[in-house]
C-alpha cells in the first residue's frame, strides 16, 4: 500500500501462471474467466473490484507481478479539497 495526498495505490501480487496480456482487460467484464484460470469461480470478482473503483473515482488494472504471476493495481484518488 502506497499512500500520498494524491491518493492510495494497493498492489496485490500472486505467483501463479498469470493472466496473458491480451486477456487483462477482459477479466474485468462480468462472468469472464481467463484461459489460465485454475480454480472454479463465477467471473465476478474482478468485475466488482473494477466497478467499485470506478464508482469512487479510481481504477483497477492488471500488471506482471515481480513474483511471476499477476499484480492487481488498485488506484484510488485522495480526498478532495475541504474534506477530512
């Protein structure tokens, strides 16, 4: 977690097989499961993360993890002027 007046960045890393670059945008769509998915699931988790990030003015993106798998980067803006 990195925090500054500009906002907060949260990185979540894994060391699995990763998500291929050409699928990274698609996994944020509801019910989409990547071709490298090794566990059961509904394909809703990352869609909900992206939706909530957007509602609050942030973004969610996938990158290559230094652990060898995938990194989820969640970026949220800092408080606006006059907020506590």
